[in-house]
């Protein structure tokens, strides 16, 4: 329970707004902590790059339905 509270606090305190990325979520924070602290990845830079790629991909997927909806409204 304490670990979940810590993950939630970290996700809430992440107020950095980077263009094209979603904010850190509890699952993403958990994955990074597991990967960077509990286990040693072969390359830390690769692990962080993968996290940034995943967050950027999720932001694109999140915005995609809105982009399609705007195109449909403009075509009417």
C-alpha cells in the first residue's frame, strides 16, 4: 500500500509539460522504478529512451481520435 502511495505521489508531482508527451502515470513510474532500481538494465539510456518513446506514442494515440473528429467536422 505504501509503494502505491509513493508511485501516485511521484506521478502527481510530475508537472513537467513536455510537448508531445503524456505526463508520467502510476504504471509508467512503477515500470521505471522496477527497471532502474530493482533490476539493472543493460543500458540505462536505452530504458529511458524507451520510456520517452512510449509516452510520445501514447500521446499521439490519445490525440488521434480528436484529429479525426476535427477533419470530419471540417468536411461537412
